[in-house]
């Protein structure tokens, strides 16, 4: 029944008047009548019911005139030979079993006929309906009613709506829907009446309240196939219809060929649908991408999507697949959604906001700067978050300072809330602080603290490699196997260099690896106890170029396996000589000796003096390790495995750390002066001490360190008076600096107090010491007793306000929270300074995580996405946001968050010191698997030694 294009054009041309259209409509209905479809028409607009065709699946024969005749003729005869009267069953149908064989045969023929008629009817009905809708739209488009014709339509309208009249309400009728409807009213009720229904002379005219016309738009599409004009908003019905036409959306039932009319198959379909969790699937997909360091476009891989569809058709049916753009959009959306929450948290902090920033270059050559913020929340609990990771196109100090200021401005941080900065020793940070200070109104030099971790790193490298350690590092290629030139360069660095060469040669040779295992097994089998014989061979740990902590782990493992290393070299030498002896002389020829493996040459052997130096280096570096791990924490109070409660990463421990390291090196300076061994050891000790002393002398560039010590109730000025008794000028300058800060910034400050404890709650008692750092940090032997004094101000009053338990205070932050009522301004000053970070390790940890994110397969990630991802994860882990989109969470997140309190000391130390094993300039250049192996082996070593 569809028309060709010429037929449509001709028909359109003839329908220029309303009478022509109405005449055509009459002929249209006559044609439907001739097709035998009039019994299916409820009205002449083809709103008919479905034809009464028998359901072949139920095997029932519907009561029609033809059915009655068939049943009457072919039902089984009664006992007297006369046909039974037609009797209806309860549902008005007859069963096939009531028919004779001949009747069943005719019934099958009838069924076939009716099924064919059903198909023909559906095609004709669709064609006629489509044709009518098309003609109505075309007629309406080309028809311009004259006054008489317009009057006819209006008369038809008001015959349907008696008592209604035109709307008198002044309203905006600019919507395209008013071109297809009349605006009428009655008793204050305004309605939209469908023009197409009037034009089609339908018995029921569709009307909708004029205040909301979305239903009118749906009606136009459903009943008249009238689409929204180009550029206008489409109705829901049209969008759904077009979506269905475009995608031909399947269902679980259609894919699995299930008949939902059958209860069993319906339950199967519902089970498939309910078991598929779209959100969980998308979360797993994102975790797959993140954990395997794939690019975002990996989610669009057609083979991967085909695998998903093969496993569950619900993935495509529910549109669960993600695009790279969808992941990116969701990330940016989450940042914008939670940004205001963070702004409010920072604004409500009762103290200063301390900042740390550092630079890093990613694999895809993006120069990024991580900016961390440290503050107290409203309950005075220490918090840390990343607030930005901007891209700095140039490493100039002015550029860096400008990027930091932009981030602070974006988060609404006011200048008066800015505290102190903890930065590394790079010179461009001096310029950056000048720019920041000039903009925010303070002296940048006084607000800058130096990361003690980087200072310790410089000292440790000087101890191991002497002068120009950085130049030596730049000469190394980083290749697994060493060239002859690199081998010689390492050997010149003394015992550490020789050990490095041996470890490299063993680890790159399969023969030496298996031989080393055999040597250890022989040694284990000869052990005296069952416990020793149950041990397994260990691998040598390779250091990570000049990263001093990795050198410590290498030395520690080598000292543990010293006997096995010596036996390995002896055994390997014997095997090599046997393989290269001359058959005539039984000796190794000079030509063969010239090709002797490097590991067997005399100049590369570790002598007894070399091993002694390694023992001393291991002892010194262990002290360095203790200080770093004590100062690199996050300042949170936790219960430690030894049973005591305390925190790591405290600013007041910086001065104590310097004192411990300098005292340790001074002891070894005396030992090295009489040490007959390699000169490298003596030179390294002196260079390491000089480097530490250089930065120790610069502590007075800022009041940070002296203030933190002086306001610690367990140390006060008594520590300075006793420890620096030989340097009274140092003590006077320190006191002057702290007093200046008090008078200029805090003495006249209007403060708000907030306490999470009662004023009378005593601080925690101080237990025994557990490591060299703790022992070195003990209090002076005597503290002056309490003495009454005239109260001049809070600072002076507190100097004489002493309690017997002050010397046992481990948590000075908790102490000052309890003192807020008595010393509101001084407690504010103390809490501000005691929460400054001693190290910029948080930025280094960020780079470690970002290095994994920007893998070799994800080099197209831009700086914005890297920054937002890392910042969002930081906010979530800090507990500032509770409802991060599941797509951006990892199932491991719960253990890594404020859940750090559930980690063991070893796990926490490992997580927080990992950055020391990585590159300083580019975390992306480090082999993560090697780091993990080193860290795991170091932990296992510690556990074995403790055992």
C-alpha cells in the first residue's frame, strides 16, 4: 500500500483544498472497506483492536461463524446418530478434541488460512496507517485555509468542546507546539487542543493542560508522527522511537530466545537481568584499566567488547561499556562536585595551612608540580591533602611560584591563613618563595623550611661516593649490564663500588645465579640446627644506582651472605680454570688469563678491609635510615607494634635528628683517622659530616625548628641551654627569633578555641625508648622546678608553668589542645608550628603514584587528568569526601586511607619510605618491579634478623 515518489507528488498537488482532503479521506476508508478490514476498525482513524485470530499455541478454536459451521458439521455424533447441539464451554471456546478426524483436518486448514490473513492484515494495516499519516502531514503543510475553511475547522473544534472559548490569557505562545494546537479555556482552565485530531475529524480530540506541553509533544509523535522542527527540543516519545529505530535494541529474552509468557523462561530472563550490576561492571572495567596501566581508550577495544558481550549480553543491552571520553568526563565532573567541600574544610581550619611542593617529569614529558597542604581540621586532628598538580612549562622560580599562587587562589585560601613551606634545596625554590611572599605579604625566606630528607640524601651520597656524587650518577647509563668504563668507575668508589660490580655480575649471569644457590644450599644443609636447615637460599639485592637507601639494603644482604659470596667466587674461579687449562701444560695460558671474567680479577675482589668498611657503612647508614623513617611519617598518632603510642614525621625531631647524625659521624671521624683501610671511608665520613653541618648552620634562616622545640613541653628552652651550652650565642639567637614570631604574629591575635579533650585530661606518659633515635632524644638530666613568676603575657607565663608530667609528653599537639583555655594565643602558635612537616615526602609519594598512572601505554594522558585523578584520590583518602564515584575508587582504597592506622609498622614504613628508593628527578624512570622486590626483600631481611 505504499506510494511511489511520483504518486506522492501527484497526490500532494491535488490536496490543495480542505474539501479535496476530506473527499480523499472518504475514498481511503472505502478502500479499507473493500480490503475486508472494516470489521477491525474502531473508528475511521484506524484506532482498531487486534483481529480475533485463534492462538495456535493454546490449540483453541475461536467461536466465529465459520467455527460454528465447522463444529456443527464435524463434531462426534451422539448415540442416536444426530449431531449434538453446539454447547459453549465456560470460556466460550471448543477444544480440538471435540472434533472428528475430518473436522480436525478442516480445522488445520482454517488455522493456516487465518494465520495467512493475520500476516496480510498487519502489513495492510501498517501501510494504510502510514499512508494516512503521511497524507495528513502533507496536506497540513501545503494547505492554507481560507476564512470559510478556517471557520469549518473552528466549528468542528467547538462542537467537541461545548462551553469552551478562545483563551484570553496573555501568555508566551512561542513554542512550536502552538502551531499544531488551539488555545482554549473554560472557568480559568486553559488547554491545548490538537489541530491534527480536528483536521482528521477524530471522534475524540486530544487535549492537554497548556502549562505543560511535553505530553502534547508526545501525542503529536505517537498519534500523528509529527516530529519536532529542526533545532527544537524533541519529545520523549520521539527520542525513544528514534533510539529504538537506530539501535534495534535487543533484550535478554530475544538474545537468549526466551518466551517471557512462560513463567520458567520469564524467571530465567529476570535472573539474567538482576544479576548484572552495571555500576559494578564499570568500576571493574576502570580498575582493569588503572591496574594494568592501560590507556582510557582500551575500554573501546572492539575485541574486548566482544568478549564482554559473549560473557553477558547485558553489557551492550544496558549500555554498560565506557568510552575514553566518558571516563574523562566523569573525572572532571567529580572534581567540580567536591571542590567546594574542600574549600570549606580549609576555610574552617582553626590554624595555619602549611604547604609543600616539588617538581617531577612524567613519562610523557609533562613537567608537573605536586602541591600538598597540611592543616588541622575542626577537631584539631592533623590532615594532609594534595590541592593541585599544575603543569609548569619552565622550571623558573617565578613560574613555579605563580602556579602555586593560582592553586591557592582557586581554593579560596586567604593570605592570613597561609603558614610555612617545606621545600627541597633547589635554588629555584628561593625565587619561588620570593614571588609567593611578595604576593601574599610576608618574607618568603622566613617562611621556608628545608626538607631534611633531601639533606640526609646529600650527606649519605657524600658518605658513599665522595665529591660530585651527582656528576658520577649522570655518567651511569642505567643499563642492566655494566660497560667496562662503568665497571671501572664503580670500582674507584671503593668497597661499595666493588660490591655493586659483584652483585651486577651475579644477577645477570644464569650460571652464577644457579651456582650461588648451590653454594647456599650446601651451607644450609651443613647447619647444626633444624631451624637453620629449613631456610631457603636468598638473592643478592641490587642497588638502584646512587640511591643510598638501596645501597644500604644491598650492603646489609651482602654482609648476611658474606661467606656464600666468598665461596661462590672460589668455586667459580676453580671451574673457570678447569675449563681453560691447557691440555699439554695443565696451566691456564696468558691468552686465556687476559680473558678472565671481571668478577674473578684481583683488582675487583673484596678484601678483609673492604668487608670491614662495609660493616661500618652499614652501621652508619642504619642510623641515617632510622632518622629518615622517623621524620618521614605523617604526624598521626598511632599505636606501634612495640606497644607504645606516638607519631612519626614531627617537626620538633628535626634538630634532634641533626644532632644524632652529627654525633654519629663525629664518632666515626675519630675511628676513620686511625683506620688503615681504604681512603674512601675516611674521606666519605668527613664529606658527610660537612654536608650535614652546612645545613644545620642554616636552621636559623627560619623560626620553624627552634619554635617547635621551644614549645614542646618535654624540651622547652632547657634542651637548648644544656645541648648548646658551648654555643650561648646560638641559644640567644634562637630565643630572639621565637620571641619575634610571638610578638609580631600571635601576642595580639584574636583566636577561636576548639578542644577535643577536657582541660584536666592528662597527656600520655612517656614509656621507654626503642631505637637509637629515641634514646638520643631523651630529656636533659635535670629540669628546673616549677617557679612562680609575674604573668606578663602567655609566652612568659608558660615558661614558668611546669608540671611534673611535662617531661613524659610524647604528644605535644594533644598537650596544647588541653591548654587552649589557659593559653589561647600561645596554643594557637604552638599548634601552628608543631604541625609543620619536616619533609616534602608527601609530594614524592604523589609522584610515585602518578608514575604508575602515566605508564608507557598511557602517554596521551594530559596534565589536567593526571592532576585531577591524584587530587581526588588524596581528598578521598583523607576522608574529606565520602561519596567519590565508584568508578574512581579502587577496591584497595579502604586499606590505604585514614585506614593507615590499621597498617603494621613495617607496612607503613615500607609505604612511606618507598620514594627514597626511586629517582629524584623522574619517578617514571624507575623499574617498579625492582623497587617492590627490593622493599620486600628488605622487610624479609629485617624480620629474619629480628627472629
